[in-house]
């Protein structure tokens, strides 16, 4: 095990400017190893191997509680931040909303929302062919979750809504690492975040009021959701959890997929051809999800750019992880980046290669080294929703748009609720032939 001083040098710089880049570097230089980041105030154990992931997520999950203190401060308790009985209660309230969405309805609405996103991208490209696609994908993904899960129309939300969400989530992501004293209450960034939160609360409160009114007596599951929580504060936290977790990670994945496709014109042609062969003029259905090429692309995107790059946990009691003794109260970071880029398992992990998944979906050992939705009892409750949405969304975008690479865009990361490109994904967009 290697210990790194996180107070000086490149490690300290990356912690402050691009924490995801630090974890990619750890994966490259210390593949599959446990690493200790010495912050002076405390030492964080970083795990990068499947055995640690197995212990933390599957074998002993009750001993490793989620560590999302900053998210709880701003958004309140939700099943994303809670543990134990509180988590189980909130899971029982919110999960039925996701599980009850009919596949056929979800597919139709996904087609509608991403066709609108494609039209917006092409309209923008009419003025400048280089388009930053993130806001279009964000809006489509959020609209889908709000309409199909919470029965709310967000077409009239403020144009800067997602920017303000990013401001808050970015702060929470950095603060959860507990490395930057400039993030303390009263700091300049804290004031910006509080201002953004006030506006977000106003918007979401209006959405919740709309949801209560629109669904009362019409949707028993939504009636139960709105009435089951004990206070508006609890409702706000769970509403935010469903919104952010429901759209942000999916949107992140779709943006990275478009970036990868922009440098692979032949792969775009193949996916268009497969879609047309599968649908043959018919309405898109579940059968369109059977393309091994599409599923291989999705899984390789998950591997290269995991939407949730790091899982932060705090030990409740003493335990051993990969031979390392963990004391109560100690923080442990499970690097999904490290797991997905472990060159002891993945050959040339930094390279895109959909041939890693010849069956489309991972099988055998691949399943243990690819955890885009986490694992165990606390794995992502929206994974099935996302795996229906993502291939349909990409197919809908490719049906209208030819994506080509813009000028060389160095990759720099931004981590809030999900891992994004710091400057957004820029591509050249034109009408598909």
C-alpha cells in the first residue's frame, strides 16, 4: 500500500482542480492497489480493486454508510444520503414510482424528448456547427424523469436551472472530499451556492406543488409519494434525489457517448443501419435494445467514463478491506475509475474498444470489474430505467444528427453528482444522411 501526501505537489493540485483526473492517474500508476491519501487532518483509504468493492458493497454494506454530508446539508435527507431504516423507508416510498413506469411508455417518451433535443442541437448548429450538447441532453433526460416518474412538466423551468444545479453539486462533490478549507460556511463559494440553492428551492417547490395538484386522485402511487413523507423538507430531499439521480448520471453517460461517437463515423453508420433493420419502419420497441453493438458501446462508455466515479463511505465499526484494518469512523473511497481502468484486468484501459464486450453485455469476470450502477442492496434503483433510456436516446439522436469531432478538446473533468467534461462536450453537428 502506498501513502501519498495530499497536502503538497501534484496530488494537492489535482484535489483542488480536477479530483477525477487524480483518480485516473492513480489507476494508471498504481493499478488495482489500495492508496492512502494523507490530508493531515485525516487519511483517506482509496480502494481500486474488485475484492474491496465486493467487501464494501456486497459482503458488509451495513458497516459502510454513505458519506454525503454536504449533499445532506443542502438537500436534506433522501435515500441517496440515508442509511439503515431511514433508507429502507425512503426506498419503499420512491422506488415504486420508478418501477411502475411501463417500458412502452418510457420508450415513446424517450423518442419524443430526444427528438426535441436533436432539433435543438441542429437549430443551434445552423448558427455555429460546433455545439455544446450538454444542456440539450440535460433537459431531455430531466424532462423524461419528471414526466414519467413524478408527473411534472418542466418545459417552463428557468433557462439557468441546470447551471445552478451544477454550482451546488460541484460544491458538494468537493466538500465531501473534505480537502479545501476555502469551502467553509461564509466563504465566497458558499455564498454563491446558498444563492443558487434558494432559486432551486423556489423552482422545485413550484414543481412539487404542480405534481401534487396534477396527480391528486389520478395516480395512487404519486398520491402515496406526496403524502407519505413527514414534511416539506423530507419531500424536497427525496424529490431532488429522484430528479438528480434520475437524470444527471444518464445525461452524463449520453454526453460521453456522443463524444466517443463523434470520432467514429463508421460506428454511427452501423448503429443507424442496425436501428433501421430492427425497426423496419415500425415503432421503436424493446427489440431495438438487442443490438450487441449498441450495448457494447454503452458498456465501454460506462467503463471509460463512469458517471459516478467515486463512492464515498464511512465505516460504522471495525472491519478489514483487502487485508487493511478499517477503524470506526474512517472514510473509505471506492474508486470506480480505478476498478474500470485496472490494467491488471483491462488491456490498454485508456483506449476505447467496444470489442471488449463481444456479447454486448458483460458476462463472467467482466461483471465484477464493471460497476456503473454500484452493486449490492444499495445499487442504483434507476438502472433498469437508464438501460431502457440510453440506447433509445442515442438512436433518436443519431437518426437526425451526424456527429463529428470538433477541434482537439483536452479532457478535464468536473465532478458533482456525476462526472462531466469541465467545458461540456463540443461536437460538430449536421443533418444525418
